[in-house]
C-alpha cells in the first residue's frame, strides 16, 4: 500500500512512471515527491515504489 496525496492506495505498478501512466499524468507537467524527496523527471522510469511510500503529485493549473 502507498499513499498518494494523502489517500491510501493499493498499487500494482512498480515504477513511479508506471504509476503516472496509470493515473493519466505521464505526459502532464507535474512535480512528484516520494517520502518528501523530489524525484527528477529523468529518474521516474527507474524509481521503484516500495510498500509504505508517500507520494505527492502536484500538477500545474493555468489561470489568471
């Protein structure tokens, strides 16, 4: 089980990029932290999620 933006989720994907694809965020501009550490975009394919991880995903929203 991992926590995404404060809500617990069962996860079947193993990498951060797979999680983003599953949530339709893979091509969106977003910042992602795992356990309060910012994960660079270039590292998402290789970053392995672990049971108990706390993931925070922040997307940019346009407006004025």
